[in-house]
């Protein structure tokens, strides 16, 4: 299996509410059959009804409030970008769970949750350079 993530599907309570949230952040959604797709660099973020996703994966749809053990990250090129994006997310209805500040790795980041509780980190990490298209390549840690 090649190491690649093509799609990240978020099970959501209301596709239209979630689409509006992400579009307020400047993302452009394309909808078909009650499913919304957002181009996110080389991957795609998908919004799909939570019950439909659970049924498709053949897993129980169990509401679990709180942290689910997964965080999505959006890396940016400066501390200022972190602040701007978190402010826009909060204005769009996000809950900021950790205000922007220095990180243990020498960067700067903040966290927020979307309307369905999906955790997002917005981070500036000077050790992870971004290409012109926003893609990231792991540095040599040695």
C-alpha cells in the first residue's frame, strides 16, 4: 500500500450546516447526492451524513461526545496566519479549544472544533516548510 491519504470523510449531523461553516472559512464545496467535497491540496475533505457513513462502513453509529483521538492539521507559513484563520473559524461558529501560542517544537499553533466536534489544529511549524501549493514534505530528522 502506498503511503497516501486521498479522502478524509467527516461524518456530520447536518451536511448543509457543516458546508456553510467550511465555506465561511473560504473553502469551495461541490455537492452531489447530499455529499460535499472540498479540494484540500492533494487530498479531499468530504462531508457526509454521520449515519450514512456509519452504515457504509458497517460500524455502529455511536454518539461519543468529547475527543475522538484524531486531529486534522492545517499548516501555514506564519504565526499571523494562525491568528487570522482561528479568528475566521471562531466567527464562522468554531469553538476555540486552545488559543494560539508557542508550541513545544518551536512553532505556534491553536486548536478549534467544527460544528460536529472534529478537532482542527492550525499550526506554523518552522521545521516543516510548505511548498508553493501548500504541500508539506517531512524533513530529515537526523
